[in-house]
C-alpha cells in the first residue's frame, strides 16, 4: 500500500509541475504546445461549419467516459507502457490530473458529482445502500434502499428534484450504463432496457468479469456509433469493467488492463470518427473515474457483528423482519458504512441525543481492527471524527455554495485526519490542507456527507486491508473502495486540452462541462469550473 500511496503523491507532484510549467508558458504567451491541439484553442476560435443536415452546429460537443474504479497511478502506468495508445495521445494533447472524488467513494453516489456538480449526500445519495428514516422514498415495511439490484430504477426519483443534471442542461444527450439518467429520453439511455437489466443481473450474480468486459465493449461501440450518427451535445458513458476486474483480482491485475483497453478503444473510435468528418476540433473528450481501489485481506461483516452484540439488525439482502429492528447497517463499496440507530425517529436524532445509550457501541466499533474512522454527526453542519490512537476532532461547515462555504477543523483530543492542527478554511484551502495526507479532501467530504438528511448516525470508514461485508458478493472481493483513504479518494481526470484553471474535485467536472459547451452554469453547485 505504501508504494501505491507514494506513487499517487509523485503522480500529483508531476501533475502540479506540469501545471505550473503550462501556466508559465501561457503567461509568456507561447501556448502550451506548439501543435494545433494546444491550450490556445478556445470555443470562440473554432470555425462553425454547417453539419450534415445543413443546420448550424452546436457550440461544441462533449464526450465523458467514466472509467469506473480506475486509479490514477494504475492508469498512468498503463499510459506509460503503451497499453493505451488513444488515451496516451489524449494526454499528450491535453493533461492528466489527479483529483479528489467524493465520499462515499462508490459508484452511483460518486458519479453524482460528474452529472450534477454536487456532493452525493445532500443530493440524496448518501451511499449505494441507505436507510430511509423519513419514510419518504423507500417502501414499507423495511424502508431500506439498495441500488444493487432492482431498486436501481429509483435513483432518479431519489435525487433532489431541484438539482439539474447535465443531461437536462445540455441537450441532446445520450448516456450509457449510467446510474443517474434523469433528463435522458428512453431512446437516449444505452443499456437501460429490461433485456439489458436481465443480462446485467445475470452477469452480476454469476460474478462474470469477462461478461462485464463484453458489456463494456458493446456499450462503448454503441456510444461511438450513436455519437457518430446523432451528434449529441453530451455523451456520458460508464464503463464498469475496471471496477469489476479490480474487485475480483486487484487494481493491478491483467484483467484490469484488459478493461482499460476497452476504454481506450472506445476513445479511439470516437476520435477517429470525429477527425474523419471534421468534428474533432469542436469536440471535448474527457476520461474520468469515480473512485479508486485497494486490496482487502480480511472482511468484517458489520451486520453479523452487530447481531452478535445483541442488536436486531436490518441489513441487505435480508431486510424483512417480524419484530422491528433497532439498528440498520448500510454498507457501500464495501469499505464504508452508514449505521442507523433508533430507527423509529423520522428525523435525525444527532449524536447529542444518542450518546448516552450508544457511546459504548461507538467505542466498541472504534476498537475493531476493521474500523479506521468513526464519524458521529452532532448536527447538520457539525461532525465529530474519531480515529483509534489518534484522538478526536470536530469538523464544521458554515455557509453554502462553492465560493462562500467555510470549513473548520477543531482538534478535541488529537488530530484524527492528520491535518496538522486547527483549521478554518474555504473550499480551496481545505482541499490544499488535506491533499498530501492520508485523507484527501476529507474535511470537505465529511462536512457534506455527515449532515445529509439520509446519512447514518454513525458513519464508518474502513481500515486499510479491510472491508465490511463477508457474504452475498457474487465476486469475492480481494479489493474494495468506499473509504476516505487516498487509495480510494484519488481519481484520474484526463482532458484532451490543457485546462486554464486547476481541476481539484470531481464536482468541478460538471460546471466545466457546461463551460466547454458554452452553456450557463446554474447557481448552487458545489464545484468550480476549471475552464
Ligand atoms: Zn466497486
């Protein structure tokens, strides 16, 4: 793990050097690259030829390939050794950055930033599984939501209706294998029909990694075909093979390389088509990832543990109980979990009210080898963080909006996040303070997830080499994600042109996408445009 961690830091250091070199070149007015593919290209500079139908073309188009579960260091190694020629060409034209994902670092919640520019908890997706304390979304009698399976169809309805999606703002749009689909017409949803759902379910429950690669290949080819023929303003495609192969064999396994090649082939085909018919100069092609991965040597089944401690425990897949449960365990990734207490309350009880009865549980959880961080939300904007042996601190948030929110870190008995001491910072300074440590962007991510209406009363981030589910995974996990560790939180952002701003977080991608397309950025986003 140490080698990977250092590798990630070196990669970031290299990216920063490259950035500052580009900035210096831009200041000298020489442009980042001598070729026509350089930073000097701007939307306003591009010619506006009529398209095949004779109508004026849109102000550029954007293709985003979500390489689900790709780590920045694994991707960089594959780019360096020639495995991914099309993506290496993109990097040579543009830039490869390492940025921070969102907590929980798990598919679905962590893809909300790309499509909504918002953190997952406040937008309605605190995890891939969550308990509906308010009884407003999930159904009687269990009121538990899991997007692993048939309830995936509820994602769009579970999202904040006032938060627009990229699909709604940039039309026409197509999306492939995306968990969030709001704003896509049924025809624009690739891999969303009943027959695909059955095939995906069969592939999932068979634990068939090769089957996932076949699905990726077909989805990638279909996206390329639709982009070529229909010329959507935005195309967003999730390719899932890297994540599935990583769970089964580790992030550096040959199967992961094979899955990365599918992303490369998809990018190559889209680019070749666009170059052939003159669209490439007006097209943006970005490759992103929603979370990393790291090895798992041991599983602690959190639901079984709480049952063994005498709690009637609600957990998937067995959510039906004769007597009402008193605890709900909702695992994501599988290296994070929301634990809900006193399930009869329709509103969040917060730790101040729970402490008297549940402090022994919080202490017992923190004593487990599997647990790294215990988060105890005290209010919508205040959360206690505990780490075994490293003490506790309070994380606080004030204000709302990308430019005005402030984040505070107040050590109580120690420095659990390793930030070096007390802090009161805006979003950029909070990012910088946590970047090089073990928990990149943890201050901001905890501040937004802990107080979200649907989050748990105790939130756990797993220790390295551990996760929180032993049974019911069709692919036995040798690698997991979901936690606040840098191996899970750092992701690559590959851009076909160097940006003129600094990409920091995955929430920055959506406002940047709107800028690239010449569209207005709506108020209330958590991200900042890097274009
Ligand atoms: Zn996964």
